[in-house]
């Protein structure tokens, strides 16, 4: 068994009795400076150890999400009605999808971008096969069967009749001219069956929107022809005389129009001055009618999936059975959200900002931006285009939890412009995915390296402080000897 005296012989740090040591002010000062230096250098080393270190490389895009790319968006258009607002997608491979509704939602909004109610359930606009009478029928010449309505007499007719059906048209519109003969024939026959002076259950009228611009604007007419159904009793609100009403999207030949009018008038009692009742015949919903928009604005939100090739996401006024006046279409918009790829959770965003703080603002670069044009002659027919270059960033994290080992996001640059055109204005987002991707890998710091540096800091500071203390102490002693020698 090794004795304690033999074990003490291997002590590298032999102790000097305290009685043999002498404290000095210079040594105390250097000790304080050394301690502060150690604390400062320790903080610097700890900060460097905790700091994120990454390596960046550019590689060919071989992402796991395949050949498709998801686009999420939330865009408010204060001057485009939900009735005709359409989200379309196209690309250079020939893909062309119109009026996407499955993954897109619409909400009517006021000019201040505030929602005016629940979701606007428009669905796809029903396809109209018969836009008018192809040949002369047994009804003879159409004549002027429908009543001409203007801003002065609109309220009079809507209060006098249980149901007022109005054709808002434009003389230059092809579809309006196709509808005109059958509309006048149907109006004439309905007047003969239901005398508006005696019966007062239904009346058919028409409004020329080139002459009655304010009346058409009040009822948010953006496509021609637009057939609206106004019901007496529940159709007027305290909102500048605005009427809640329905839109008719059925067939436009005389027979179909008469049948639709008969369906509307059937549940209304003779000489009724009461609220017009809803049509509940056969317990089914008439797919030719749906609520008309209550405002002229629309918020569109949702997502679409596109191929990873250059393409376009377009928001425009669209219908296969209506015409639009380009000078009256305004696609000004405010972007609340526009991003590519999977929607990132707050936790994922936090991890991304930790690893790549310089990329945080490019994930949703268009968010909060407004692109507005005034509705004047100088700013008519304005298309707003956004050119987006999209780059995928793949981040490999070493410290995140298992489900966040691999983080993916799409960054993009955006350049926008306003272009005047003779065509119907649109809001166009042209996207171009890059064939390359950025790969960011977190480089972990070695704990042993941190401890080694820490020991080097402590040992080095004490060694340097000891050398300085020895030099200072010997210098003072030498000066005292020299001074003493002069006095002897």
C-alpha cells in the first residue's frame, strides 16, 4: 500500500506556506484585471460556441415534393365582385385551368376591405347553352315587352311589385343583343298573364348601363347581361338604398325565361303586398339562381397546385356568358399573404429565423403590399403584373427535434408593374421556379474545443498576469535599491 508521503511526492502544485508570501497593491490590481479579462473572454467564447454556424451550397433541385408546387394566397380586391372573380392558372407546358373553386374561397368585402358577411358560395358559373331564340317562334315580333327602368323609377317599380326581374345590359354587348329578343318576348307574355296594374306579382324590366351608370354601379353590375331578381319586403337595407337580391344564370331562350318567371311567381298570392316567399317547390334549390354580391369587392383566399415550370396565376373577371367593359374593371388589390410551398408553422418559422436570419423576409415578400389604381380615364384598362423568381431553400438542422431535422421553404424575389392594355384588366402573378436549390447545413460546434479554449483562456491570462506581476515587482525593487544607494 502506497503511503501518503509517497503520494504527496507526485504533487505538481506544491504549496508555499502563507506566512512566506507577501501581498502587494500591484498584485491585487493585476489580479482584478486578470479576473475581469477571464470573464470577458469567457463570455466571448461562450457566445461564439452558441452562435449558429452554417455552410451554404447550390445544388440541382431534387426536392421530395416532386414536380408540383403549392401556392398559398390571400388577396383583397376592393373593386372586383365575387360574382365574376376568377382564379386561373396556366403554364408553358399548355396547362390552362379556369375559375378554380375547389381550393379557393371568396368573401364579399367593402371598400375598406372589411368582410360584409359569410363566405360567398358562388361555385362555378352555370353554363348557358341557349343565349337567346335562334329562330322565330309562335310569339311573333318581340316589341318592347319589358319596362325601361332608370334611377328615378327603380324604387317605384320595386315597391309596387312583389317580384321585379331586371335585365342590366349594354347595347354594345354581344350576349345582351342575343338576349334582347327573347327577353322582350318573355316580358310581353308575362305582362299578359300577370297584369302589372292589377296583379302586381311580377314585372320584367331592363336597364341600359351605358345610360344608367350610377344605378348599375349601385347594384354592383360588372358583367353584361346580368339578370337580377328583387323581392319586395326584404330587399331594402339602410345602406344607401342597396337591395339584397339574386342573380339568374339559367337558359336565356323565351321558353326557359317564362318557365323561370312562372316558378318565381307561383308561391306569391294574388295582389300580395307581403313579403315574397322563397321558392321551395320540390324541396330542391334552383341552380339557375344564387345570391347576388352585396358589395363590389372580394377577398380571395386559398391555394392552387401548379407544375414546377414557368407559369401564371391570374385573377380576373371571367364568364362564358357575359361581356365586360374593360374600362369599368379595376383589379387593384392588397396582398395579405402570398407564398410558395407548404404553409410553415410558427415553430418552423422560428427555427428558420434562427438558422437563416437573412432569409426571413423573402418567404412572404409580397405580404402587406398594396397595388391600387384610381378609376379614371387615365388609369382605365390597367393590368397589374408581378414577376416572381422562386428559389427553394433546404435547411438541415442539427439541434432541432426529429421532425424538424429537414426544413424546406421557398424564397422569391418580386418585381411589379402597372401596364395599360386594350384587353380586360387582370392581376397576374408570373412565377418562374429556379432549377437549382440552396442547401444550408448547420455545422455543430465541438464541446471539447470549447473546453480547450476555455482552459487556454484561464491559463493564458493567469500566466501573462504572473509575468507582468513579476516584472512590475522586480522593477519596483530595483528602483528602491537605486534610490537607497544614492542616499548612502
